[in-house]
C-alpha cells in the first residue's frame, strides 16, 4: 500500500538546511496497523506529512497504492488525498463553524457527492463512532475525545485506503485514549490500513507493528504481540 | 457558475462570520452611498446653473447705452448716448451672416384701460424677431409681424398676467384696449418661462411706438441673436468687435463701458462651461477618491479575513479541496457581499437624493440626481475591486502547502 525507498527530506533554516529524513526504506502492506515511534525531532511528523501528500520529499521514491508520487501539483495531490487518505490530527482540526455532521460530510463535498447523500453517509459514520446524538453540535460543544471521534468519522467517510493519524491521542486523557485506540483497532479489523504516529509507548503497543525512528533513520521495525498473533493466523 | 452546494458553503461561511461580512459590506455600501450623493449634488449644481440662464435665448447679445464717463474727440463726459434705427440697420448690413435674429427694444410706461379696469404696464416696442430672442411663448393669437411694422398698426401682444388682470377668464383676443387714450387691438397673448415679471409686459410694433410717442427714430436697446453656427470663441470676438464699431460710430471712447456695453451670452456660456468643466473634474477627483478608499477598505478586510482562515483552508485541502475550489469560495463570497452592499448603497443614495429634491435650491443645488449609468458603473468598479481583493490573497492562501496552513494559528 505504502512503499518508501531511500527517502530524504530537509528543511531550509536560514542559510543552512536541516536534514530531517536521512534515507528511509519502509513498506506497509494493505490492512496493516502500524505505528511510528520516536521522540520529538525524530522526523516522524515529517514522514507522515510526506506520506499524507501534505508535503513533498526531496530524494527517493514513494509509491502510494502502487502509484509513484512525483511532481504532484496541488490539484492532483488534492484528488489523491481525497481518494486514498483519511487524516486524524492531534489538534482535531475540525472547522469551528460547522456542526459535527457537516464536518464529517466535508470530504464528501470535495468528492462531489450530493448534499442529501453526503449528510446521510456522514450521519452513519457518526453513529459508528457513537456520536449520532451529537450530530448537530458545534465542535466547541464537544469534549476532546468526542472531537477526535468526529475527526475519525471524517477520515473514514470517504472510505480511504489508509488512515493517517498524527498523535491522535496526544491531547486526550488515558480513558479517552483507550477508546480512540479501540476505534482505530476496530477500523483496522475491517481491513483498512492504519498508520499511527505517536511518542507514547502504550499507544504504540496497541498496534501490530512498531517502527522506531531516531534522528531521521529507522532504528528498529518489529511486530508487537498482537501483530505476531495475527501473523500466525495467516500462516 | 451556479452550484447550489458551493453557494450553501458560502452562505454558511458568511453567516458564521457576520461581523466580517458586515464590515466589508458596510465599506462598500458607504463608498457607493458617498459616491452617489456626491455625484447627485454636483449634478444639482449643474442643473441650477443651466436653469439660471434659461430665460433668454442662449445665443443672445444685448446692446445697452447710458452716459459717457470719458471725454472723447473733444466731447465731454456725461453725454447721454442714444441708439437709433440706423445702428440696427448698420449691424444688419455689415454683419448679416453673423446675425440670426435682431430686434430693437423701446420702453414705454402706459396706463392700459379696458372697460372699468385699468393699471400701469411697461410696454416693449419691438421687431418680430424679438419673440425668438426672449423665448416668448405665444398662447393665443400671434406675435407682432412684419406687416404691423410696415403699416404701423396699433396692435399689442399682452402677457398672460396682463390678460388675467384685465380680462380674468374672459376672451382677450380681438378686444380693443386704450393705451393712454389711444385704442389698440389685442392680437396675441404670451407666456414666458422667465417668470411673472416677464408676463406683465406688453409688446407693440417698434414703428408704431416711434411714430406715436415722440415721432423719432430712437431705440433703447438692440437685441441680437448671433448665428448659432459660430463657435463660442468667435461669438465672443463678434460681440467685442460690434462693441468697438458702435462706440466709434457714436463717438464714444473705445473703453467707455458705461456709454455703450454689449452683454454677450457667449461670454456667460463660456464661464458656465468652464465652471461645469471644473466641477466635473472635481467630481472625478473626489469620486475616484471615494472609490479608491472603498477599494482599499475591502482589500484590507479580505486580506485580514483570509489570513484568519488560513488554517481552515489547510484543513479543507487536507480533506481534498483543490486550490481552485478555495479561491472560488472566497471570491464568490466577496462578490456576493460587495454586490448586495453596493446595491444597498445605491438604493439608499438615490433615495436620499430624491428626498432632497428641491429642498437645497437656496444653496444653488437644484433637483440633485444621478444617471443610473454612472452609479452602476461605480458599483461594478467596486465589485470588480472586491473580486480582485478576494482573488489575490485567496490565490496566495490556496497555494500555501496544507502542512504550513495547518500549523498556522
């Protein structure tokens, strides 16, 4: 689903440039539940932004769903994001003046789905994250956990190939963290590829595979207990 | 262009940002309002000046004489100057191609009696052309004609108010009245846009007056309508030349304004024309100033509001919005606000002008109004400015990488 070969990325800082990603190789197959671990500054967010087509890489190859990503203009990137990717952000990034159901329906609007169908589908997904009764509420009337569940419903609503979650539990307490992780696990069980970025060990352990990043290079890539269990099932 | 869903997004965005929408709307409405009022008032000024000169024909020249104030060729000052028929004939002979109409005018004050009613009226003894020079409107009958002149007929044409005084609602045409005991036949009734004073006058043939009152060939004034094909500059030159020639014929010092003077409408027209042109440029200056202030106002609000929404645009892009859809959203929003607000300003401005109406006539403003073309043009200018004001920053915002936009706070 995601294949990265020799990926480099650096940011200009004044006259110098900061080399953030120093030659990454990573292959994530369809249906995997992967977490990228690393302390801040390890390059994990940069990696997610590149994978999520929010940013461009300098050197190396990136294949998304078998398609080589290069020289994308904004328009093509927008179409690919809408079609293949669903985002969950640490700070939720809901649009403050839209109700929960309208926020969830927004990606469908950009996909060109009609209004009635859009709102119907959005409501189904809100019910899936158990927020049906909150559909008409504005984001500032929801708790942090509820906001993140709205964001997850929004990421799911276009039925993407990959869910990209950037510190999805970073702003949540431990109880809501568990419920959000359960939700992501459930989504993965339905066959969707889930790609989580975190610096919390407990969060990473709930995924099937942990890729550890330090100073722009991968230092380890191994399956967790649940990952091994799943791997055995398929053998 | 018309996409219900897109407009729904726009209405929602406007609705949730009422203050911003109202501020930019207010800027546009206010600019258009000021523009409309300004143009209307200047139009009112122009109307007033046009109105002020409507009484006499606008190509008329008026020769009047009085006493000399400068000695000349051995003649003392204080000499009374008298125009005669020969001067009128001279003008006709020497300048026939520059003269469209010409008439003498001799003033008399007489008591007019009809049955038991009588009153004093001023008489103007004139040539037939006088009706064109004074813009006399014939309500009944006819004006003095050439036959009256030739036969020295005792006929008069009376003003509307003279008729009202002497005859009330009854028929005056064909009736005989006594002017200082001489019987005259009324052959016409006239009115004049110059007002009540003009309509208290009575016209009679110049030849009759010269025969009956003094038996001489004296005239008081000469009225000339210069050929309308003359340019204003040439008409002014013609007036000056005539003034010199007549002064010479009457042995008047060439610079003696008091002895003989020609009031030339061409000069007045030139001045009014210059005034109107000056006003026009002032309006252009101030009007475009108002518009520019409005444009800067919208631009500021749009730039600020787009900056404020950078993060929202980032989210939308992460969710699959193409840059074009973001630009189009912002531009349509700006278009909607500017057109509605522009229309409101236009309606309000026109309404205020219509309420003013004739109320400011004492300040030289008469019937202030604006041609719809100018105001619609101004509104369109502002709408286009609003489009640009939305488009340029929106284009910039839409090109920011979503990751940068998302980081913005």
